[in-house]
């Protein structure tokens, strides 16, 4: 089974509008405000799965929670920073695991084979 690329542009604006139950003009407005950046091919906007998820979150924040545009921007920026920090922590954990594994291997070699 192939791994799905969530960044690949797949959906036209009319399909995304239908999926999210919004008017296409709403999606154009979100693009104009910089909240989402669909891929452009000539005059055709193509949205990725990642774009659709982001738009869904924006719509939930505004419709269900009453968050205004400034609040949405802050939340999106904070989420991006959290994702970056999470990746950095995962890299650090992998580094530490490698160091611990290496140190443990060296100790075992000294125990079994001596210096």
C-alpha cells in the first residue's frame, strides 16, 4: 500500500467547498488573508489533503468556537511552532537513544572483551 502524500494538490475549489460545506468565496477569502495557500495552475486552485484539514480546522474555530481572524492566525502560528518543537524533540530523543545505545555497546565490549 502506497503512503499518501498529504501535500499533493488533488481537489478543486468547488470540491473543497462542498466537502467543508462553505461557499467557494469563503475559501478565496481565506487564501487572500494568507490562512491557506493552495497550489495554483493557471487560474485553477488545487488543494491538498493538508490544505483541506487546515481549512476544516479554521472553519471549526470560526463557526463553532467564535474565534476571529486574528485568533485563528495566532492559533495556527502556535500549532506550527508546536510541530517544529515536536520534531526537534524527536530528533533529540533519537540522538540520545543512539548515544545511550552506543555507550551501552561499548560497556558490553569492555566487559566481554576487556580493554
